[in-house]
C-alpha cells in the first residue's frame, strides 16, 4: 500500500495536479468573465454586497505575453487555493490600486504557473485585468532574499510583487520576487479587513496548510476500508472480478490521499 501511495503522490504532482489546475482555470474563467459583464467583479476584500470574499474567488486575470502566461488569480494564498492558480494575498491591495499588491504562484506543482517569472527582465510589460479595468505594469527587476528592495512606492503610486519558489522544481530554496510598477492610471484602493498581523500563517510565502489534516485522516480511513473490502472480495469472488471492481476505486482513494498530502507541502512549490 505504501508503494501505491508513493506512486499516486508522484503522479498527482507530475500529472493529475496539472489536470486539476487546468480544470480550475476553466471554471474561474467562466466565473470571472460573468462577474465582469455584470459589473460585480471584486474591487476590495468584500464582494458587491460587502460580504468578505471567500477563498478561491477569482479577482483578476494576469497576462504576461513574454511567458505565454494567462492565469486567473484567486483570492487567498494558502496551499489549497494555489492549486487552482496564482493567488492574491489578502492583506494587500488589488493590482492597480494605490499601494502594494502581492500575487503568489506555484513554481512546479499544479500547472507551475509561475515557473518562468524569474526570466522576466527589467522593462518587460504585462497586464492585469480587474474589476477596475485593465492595469498595465512594467517589470522593475528580480530579487531574492537578502537583495536590496526597490524604494517603497510613494503615496498614490501602485506596485505589484510576483512571488514564487526559488530553486529547482519541487526543491524550493527560498523565495523569488519580481517587482513591477504600474504604468497606467492608479485606481482607488478598496477596503481591506485583513492586515499583515491577522493574515493566516498558511497564507504566507512557503507556508504549509495544516487546516485540512482532518480531510487527510478521512482519506486514509477511506483507503483502508477499500483495501479491506478488496481483500474480502478477493477471497469470496476471486481475483478477476476483484481487480475489475476495486482497481479504479483504490486508485481514486489513493489519489484523494495524495492530493491531501500535497496540500501539506509549501504553497509555492
């Protein structure tokens, strides 16, 4: 069973996670485009009715032509949220608004949407579409921990920071930061209920998410039940019928376990 779990874990990171990311992006595309057409796309941490945005709600469309990157950005940056695509850190302004905005993305797993951002050169341009229109940015530069940071934006200016894991795929060695400045008109900042002091630990860079450990326990229990049932069926109805019935079920249960284990890994992986 351990060998099967290890195999499903690798397949989840290398294959099934990418499929999951693709499907999530399709769903986010439909939701965000509908919100834009209705004029209800988020412009603050609350929705159109001032209700706190749920994690996973699409808030922007990031388009970096030089990397062939076009990703819908969700609210929240925990490991669970970044399986769907890049995430906007709750305690920062939305892209294009006055202040500093932070978008985090995975380097390798679940589509690895930010695997190429470390190739961005100063002067390269990209856009972010939000509920306030099309925001245009120009890359300032790439930096790592310990490198000098750009001067803080002046009052009324807007800055965007893209973050991902530094190092080889699936072996994070730190955090990579891409700083960009807004070149289009600055938008007014929406209200933020979350601050850097109240931001959940699992939403910080390279953090793990232990809030769904209960789901992992349930997944393991399900896998054990399936294994016991398969052994019973093998003895009662024979090997052939057992393989036909239980192989798909065991694979699905193993994938469920692998997905929950992957969420315990650093969110920028």
